[in-house]
C-alpha cells in the first residue's frame, strides 16, 4: 500500500511539473515584440588595413547602451527594444563614425562591421 501511495504521489508531482513547463512555454509564445529584446554584434576594423581595433567605444546614440571592442575588435550591445537606432563609434586617432537608421529586429542577425578611417597627419 505504501508503494502504491508513493507511485501516485510521484505521478501527481510529475504531471504538475509538466503542466507548469507547458504554461511557461505558452507565455513565451504570447510575448509581444515590444517586450522582446534585440542586440547588435559586430566588429570594428581599420578602413585601410582591415586590422581589428581594440578599445573602440561603440554606443547607441541618445542612450546609455555602450560597449568597448575586445582584442578581436568585437563588440556586443544588448537589451534594446526592436526599432531604428544610430550607432556611434569613437577611438583615439581615428575619425568618429555614426551609422544612421540601423534597424534592429528580434534576431541574432543584427551584425555589423564598422570600418574606421585613421586621422592622417
């Protein structure tokens, strides 16, 4: 009798956890684009040499969303709502560059390569 009771309790707990998991999946499907987030992944390189630039400031104009490129020139800006943005870069001894009207969608396909021109002396 104790074994039967233990099996019934286990079955009820399992069924409850499956229903909870399904409810969580339904919530994700009903989420609107306004609450989903977008991001930009990219790389900043020298216009002439194609060499990756380390330490370039990349930010979304008019926001606090900022990143700096790593040793491979890569950056990642996250937590943005889908929409149209301006991306600005700045780096010592290079010209600032702004990308206007960059449309972000909820996907991993928001990738960009930014080529900066060095100041000529």
